[in-house]
């Protein structure tokens, strides 16, 4: 009898020898497995059971794995699907990503790699369901979806520290979602039912920052006609988020350091200290360590803020998360504007994957809104996006997979097609170049273990 505590998965594979091999491996990996060989039978099983994960071959009896993906995602977008195929063309991979598969694996493959992908897919589903629960409780968990290894690693770290009282420093480029992550941390913390106050330090006039943060007494300065509580006092018991903390003047950095050390504030014009109980989350697009070196930011304050330092990755490093977020924003835009499109065309998906997104998630969200407004068809196409994206994406090639020799096209001509082994080697060499030969970081970005990476490099004679 199946163990109800084990995740239940569906394997759709019409090669019975391959099916038997995979069932044995999956069950040894502590999974309950149902099997099918055809589309009609797989659809019947999907209607009868709640699967945590589906693994399907592209070519199955009486249909296609793509057809199964479409039906499952119409009914339950939370179920991750892994697509296996012996026909690993770039066109198929892009189409699979557009349809929302969790991963795309080309035969022949290492079974250990498939098991690793299964574990990650199940972790992703559990995390997504937890975030969805938070979304139901609050309106501001927006744009945080993602299943890339860099993003999942960051969310796992946030889960570890959210319930503590530790001060957190979020560092990352503008538009990466630092403020939304700060809200998520607050919602996951014991302070969730207390106030959260967010202030952008770059937006405050320098002569008013101290009053805004710590308050003032009547007559403390010209125009102070009554007592005013500062943001720290208003957030008492909850969380205060200081966005763009790197723009804070040095004179105020000294005051903030004192507040963190003493756990009390003194309003401008007052001689009394007011005890406070506030969790501080700081966010910045500055490299604060570089600012410390250049004497633009106090070193002692940096260490006080960075009790837990979290790097928020730029969108260009998040791989397929671009398409996941694009689809989410497209659904939001449909509701907001009552617009027609409900999906991206293959060419539009390729465009989004090939653009570097200097404005990160914020830029993607606005680009999708424009496309939704301009598109009167079911599918969004490249011409619906801003010209800067179509022009830049045409000239920017983010990997060797998108730049076949002697071709300006995304897809190679017949005489330019290379073996999968050659493509894999070129891509790994490209990633190593991007991360300055940091093999640990390269392995994380590629979604493989370091031992696997070292083995491949040894095989190819790459040091």
C-alpha cells in the first residue's frame, strides 16, 4: 500500500523499459509513483489524483507531452512538470518554458540528475504554496515567484531568518524587489500583526530626515508647531524598513548607530530617551562595503545593519523566472485593463529571455503592461513591447546558445547545428566566464553539483 506521507507523482512514459527503470529509481528516492503511457490515460489519472509532480515524455501515445502540460496548467498551475525528450532542440525548449514546465531534460540523461530536479521541483511547490498562503493574507506579496536556483537559495535564507529578531540588510540593483522581500520577511515574522513602516531615505530632504525618523517636540525648530512622533516610534512593536539606506548622510548614520545600540530614540528638541522595540530591515542598491572603503558609509553601522546580509539577484541572473514573472504580470494586466492576451508567443518568450533587463522586475512589469494594452489578440508578440527591448534584445546575446556561428537568428541553420555535448560545453564555458571562473557559483547557476561540474571539466580538459 502506498505511503500517504510520501509525495505522489505521475510518470508518463511509453517506453516500458525506461518506465520500469525510472519507477525503481523514483521509489527508492522515497516517492510514490503512478504510471501511464498515453495522453487519455494520463488525463484520467490527473482528474482522479492530486499529484505533487508530473514527469512526462514529449512523445507519448495518442498525444503529446505538450498537450498534457496545457491541460494540467489550466486546472492546477501549482503542479510542477518535468518534460523529458530525445529531441532537444532550442525551439522545443523555448516552447516548453513558455508553457510553464519546471525543467526540460534531454535523453540520454543521468538518473541522479533527474532525481535532483525532482527534489527541487517538490521543494519549489511547497515554497510556492507557502507564499500563496501569505498572498491570501496580505495584498503586497507581489512579484516574488521564482524557481531558479539563485532565487530559491535566497528565499531559503529568508525563511531561516524571518522568524528571528536579527537586523537584515538587503542589497541588490534597483527594481529587483527588495521592498517586496522586506514585506515578506515582516509577514513571516512574529511581528506580522504589528505595523510595518517603509521609508525611502533618498526621497527625504536632509534637514528633515532626523525629524521624520525620530520625531520632534513643539518648538524644536521653525515650523514645529506641535509634537510629532517619528517613524521608529510609530513602528514600535513591528518592523521599520529603511530603503536606500546607502544615501543616508554621514551625520545621521551616527544617530542611527546609537539607536540600534541603545534601543531607544530621542526626538529632536527633547532631552528624554524613548525605549523602542523595532526590527530594522535596511535595503540599498549601493555596494556598502565599497562605500565603507571610500569613507562614504560608517563601518560600524554597516556591521550593525548586516547581521544577516542577503544579496537580491538581478533578473538577468534568474533564467526562466523571467517567463514565470511575465506570465504572472500578464494575468494581472488582464484583470486590471480587461485586455485580451493571456499568453506569450514563442517569439515573445524568446525576446524576453534574450533581453538583459537593466531595470529588473520593475521594468519587466511595466513592459508587460504596455504589451497587454497594445495587444488585441490572444498572444503577445514582440512588436507589442517597447522598442528599446526589441532593439536591445536583437543585439544582446546572453549565451552562446543564442549566437550560432555566422547567424543573426536565434535558431541555427541546418548546417550550423551542433551536438548537445558541444552546446553543453560552450554554455558551461560561458557561465564560468560570467562568474570569473568561480566554480561554486557556476554550479549553483547551472543547477548541478560541484562534483558534476568538476567531472565535466576534467572530461573536457578544462582547468
